[in-house]
C-alpha cells in the first residue's frame, strides 16, 4: 500500500486517476486542492482532503509528511512558482517521487505543421510550462514529467509514449489514457524515473487535432 498526495485533485485527469486508484488499489489518497468541497464526496477512511494552495510551502510540507508519491495535476500563470514550492517541500520532507503533468511542445519537440500550429495556439503557455519542467529537471527528485497530446474525453485507454529527445507523435490522447499512465507509475514508482514522456494515441498524426 502506498500513500499518494494528489495536488490539484479536482482536475479532470486527477478525478479519473482517483477513481481508478480507489477501485483497483489499496492506496491511501490525500487530495490537496483549493475549494475542497469539490471532492468532499470522496472523503473516507482511505481519502483525506486538504484545502490548500500549492504555493503555501508550510501547508504543503505538512501535507507531504508520511507520503510515498506526489502526483501534481496543476495549472496557472504561476506554474513555475508552484513547481519551486513543491520542490522545497519535498526537500524538507525527504520525499523523492513526483509525477508531474505538463503539456506537449515545451521542448519544441512537435514536428511539422502540427508543431507550428501547436506553438502558435499555446504561445506563452509553453514558455511557462517549460520553466516549471526545468525546475524539476534541474532537481534531485525522482520525477516523471508527462506531456500529453491534445486531450479528449473519449472512453478509451490507448496510448504510446516518446522520450525527452524524441519527436512527438500524434495529435490527441484521452484523459482516461493519461490517468491510466499516472496510476501505472504510482503502482510501479521505479518506472520512468527522471524521464519526460510524450503521450499520444497511436495513428492520430495530422496538421492539428481532428476536431479542429
């Protein structure tokens, strides 16, 4: 049994991962988020809920005490600051394993016309998320950065991965697939340590996602 701290626990991918973890594992979950009433229905003997901000280092450090894995499903203009605060709290508690959701294109790794479209569409978002990823890559943490393709709500688990210096593949992937990968990494914390994984649904290459 592992103890898992989930940051940004009301996010769509996080919700799917929480459902899978509760249904298929005996892990204990600590859900950390602003406006904790959004996940109040999940509270149980296995689920602790903390209302907090990921830039509150003191509160975050308290939440990390006794945990085995941190899974961060975060967003915002201050994403780099959030990464720095998480790193500081993990150093204080001696916690090493972090699973971090980012986005495709932060390394300019998306080729061709899709890469041009992705860069133009996401703009400064990519710069901010690269800066946050760099905080982790320059740290001593056992991180895995996950860079999903454009997300869908399809009820499927169908994905492939590429590595940090590979060209990105495909244009889309389901949130359910990303959640399944997160759960896989939580269950096998030695998998993909200090890796940055591009994640896409196979055979979805194109100039942009099919629904655009």
